[in-house]
C-alpha cells in the first residue's frame, strides 16, 4: 500500500533522515536545522554541519518534494544552478528514480530519498547509498510503458515520435491512434512525470527524445525478440534487393530493420547481415522466394517475427526499400552490442535534432 503523507510530514521525515545520515559520520559534531530557508527562498530547510575538529561548517540547502518525478528533479537543478556559493544543494523525496538520481549527479548536485538511497556531495565528504527499493510505491499505479506488452502505450508514443515537433492534445491522439481517452491520458501523465513533454495552453509537445529512446530501448530488450537466422549465397545488397522484389510479387510486407534500415537513414556503419521483419504468416513464402537456408548460428539474414503491430508502424520507403521507422530502427540498434549505438546516434541527430 502506498504511504500517503502531508507535505509537512514529508518535510519532517526528510529532516530526520538527513540529520541521521550526516551525524553517523564519525567526525561530525552535530547538525543544526533551520526552517527559515535561504533569503532567495530556495529550499525547505537549511542544515549547518558542525565538526569535532572545529573546521569550517558545511552548509546544505535542502529542497523537499512529496514526489521524486523527473520533472521535479529538473526544476531543482534549474533553481540550484542559479546559485554560485559554498552551499551544497540537496534534492529530497520519498523515492528518487535511477534516472533522476543520475541527472542530479551529472549536474554536481546531491540527492537523498526516504527509502535509503542518497548521494551527498560536500567539500569534506561524499556519501553514497544505492539499490534500496521504493518504500512509497503504489503498485497499482505503476506500469512499464516501454515493455513489449504495452501495445496501446507504444502506439501512442510512436505516433508522437513520428512527428516529434507537433503539438498534441489527448483528444487528437485518441482519434489518430484509436486508443481510449483514458489510455492516452495515462501515457501523457507518464511522459509528464519524466519531464518529457512541454505544456502549452493549447496542447503539449515532446522533449528529450534522445533520452526517451535510450530508456525505451533498455526496457524493450529485456524481452528477447523472436528471431530466426538464415544463410544466403548472395551478397548483402542483392539479398536486400530480393527482399523488396519479394514484397512486389508476393506482398509479404517484409521490412528492412536494424543496420539494414540504418544504412538508408544515415549510413555510418558497415554491416554483414541483413535484418528484416517478416510476419509469421508470410515467413514460408519469404524464405522460399529468397532461397534461404535456416541455420542455428552464423547466418547472414536475421528475420525477426514482430511481437505485435508496433514494430512495423510508420514504416518508410527510402529509395524503393521498405524500412522500419526511425523509432524502431533506433530501438533495435541500441539493443545491438556491436556498433549499434553509433548507428543509432546518427539517426537521432538526423531525425530528432
């Protein structure tokens, strides 16, 4: 069950947690807390750390939120970045996600959550605890919108990413995707929590597309795709040409993906395997037409059976070749342990710059 407290209760817990962690340092004398905050109004409380050896005190300005969503972490970073002094700035919440924590650390600020994770940076010490589970999580509210099982959410997000600079409304997305208003609302809420949309009076727009794609790829590949390897005597260019010919005469709707698609968007990496999406119902005809021989490993044609309709959404035709969308191509490339990230970055720069 979710632990629901008032803002004042969260603040009091934050003070107690901060004081305990800092006073556990052997050479700390005590921590003095003031609720008046800084003159600029930043922070919920100020902590002055006094040391046993009479060295100069360390001062912390602590911002407490009842939610550690990415948007609140980004707001904290923006505000803290406006100050240039000897104060250490700390973001506190019931739970701070790995993504939010990483962003805070990259900007040389500190965080601490009530679940036991923290990274406290000061001129005298560094404290780091990680891996503690969220003690304030409502399991009924959270779901993985980036898993392969989240088809409806995937459709909504792919629709937005297909036109990354468009301004959307919940009603418009519902009409375009055929998904319920409630589903679109929940996806928007999820994106908002991660600070991945910008709100306008007339709608909302995506932001941080690169971060979205990297996190999506990480979760997407937790479930391995269904792939079959084949071998062909033909060179790579001829195999890819035969894929399109097969589409023409047999209507197999085979779609080039992975490095094969990347070569059409932004050719940066050489490859020696053809990657192609083929639906199960068309697989036999596709294999016969290309005269492929199935192998257990070492094939030069990798066929992926799509788990649902989303991998082949928004396919493009480039120089006569049917290829996966930029979104699916990037997700596939980021799951490749070779030079996939290099190829993905080239497409990101071209399509989402």
